C-alpha cells in the first residue's frame, strides 16, 4: 500500500487541525495509508477533533518519527508550514524521504507567507500550495483539491 | 429525543473546532440530538474538519437559528465564549431557551477571561467551564467531562 506522511507544525492556526483531517481523508480515499507526525500539542487537538479515530488512525511524535526515518519509508510527504520551525522540519523530511512532496504554506501576514514560500522554493522541488489563510480553510482546501487532482492526472503522484 | 444546541463564536481559537466536535460527540453519546449554530466562517472549519459528517450532522447559521428560536426548542444549551459577541449570543439564546445551559469560556489573556466569566455570571445562571486555553484543548476537555458527569449524576441535565 502507498504510504503518505503528513507533517503538522505549531497549532496556533485554527485552520491546521481541520485541514489535517481533510487532507488525511482525501489521501485515504486515494488509497494511501496515512500517518500524521506532529508536536504533542498539535496531536492533542487532533485527538479531541476525532475522538472515535474515524479519520486519523495513525499518529506519531514528529521528533521520534524523524529519528527513525529512512528513504523509502513514505511515498508522499505533505507538510503544513506556517512557522520557521515547520520550514526546517519540512526541508529535513524532504531530503531524507526523497520522494513526491507537497508543502501547504499558510500565514495571515503576506510578507511572512512570501518568506516561507521562498524558503521552500529555494530549498526543495516540492509542490507548493499557499494561501493567506487563518480561520478560513476554504482557499487551502480548494487549492489542495486542485493540486492533488492535477498531480494524480499527470501521474506525478506515487 | 432530548435536543442540545451548541453555539460557536468567532473561529480565531485553534481549540474551538476540535472542542465543538468533541462536545457534539459526548452529547450524542448521552442521547442528545445535537445541532451546532455558528457563523459562516466557523461552519467552514467544521465542514473541513468532518468531511464525512461522521460527528456533526446538523448545522445551522446562528442568525437564522436565533430568528426562529422558541422556548422549549432545545433542552440543553452549550455555548463557546471567547469574544464579546459570543457573550451576547449566549445570553440572548439563554433567555429565549430558558433551559439548562453551559458556557465554555476560554481565552489566552487572563483579564479578558475573567471579564467574560463575570459577564456570564452576572447575566445568567449558566454553569461555567473556563480555562486559559488557546491551542491546548485538554483543560477544557477535562473540565467539560467532569462538569457534564456531575450534572448528569445530580440530575441537573434534562
């Protein structure tokens, strides 16, 4: 089975937990076995958000995930990026996994958003989905849907 | 069937959407038919957060809900309060429904939190659950579980 890893950053943004559920749901429907790697605080939000584990069945701590990570462990990497720490995590995971990768970059502040996008562009060949999003998840959801559809149709996805 | 109404405020806090799912889940397990009334932006977060509508089956716009509200329409009111507007909505719904009510008050800032608690205390007899919560939902979740258990055991709940 194809395996996808979703990276969650700091949980400050109200869009992140809902979008993490949504991305998991979409990827599962596409046949991926999905694992979410996150900080402990982001994981608490996921647990409260899905008490029956209907959507999110596999969760792991981002640090221990990184320690045991090998190339080929996952076929697809999707990272939520809205902090410098999340950029670093994404780039690190990107180079270890060396596979198809999508960065979902979101920030309320336009300059910060631009900076995160540049950081990802200058350091990786990942597909970038970006929006000035904070509490409205729709721009990210719509762009994610379009991007994943295009990648699927052009056989870029594993 | 017993009917509960959950009121959601502005969606700025990353805890609100996950906790709304959790409270819905708990109340359904207690036999309530649960409806969530929210602003359009809070509703978008709910939709992304539960794409299969596994947890949240009944959603309504808070304004149109208010227009058509009568005493006795719901047996239990649960309101998320972390803004002045949410205080006003809660108090308004409280007086129209005139039934068992719980205010979940949360704010990062201690003074603001105190002010919201005082507003609810001075204007209603609702049970108050409060925490200085922002991206950690655990204090709210634990207090909600304890409060609802106590209310159930002492037959305060409808």
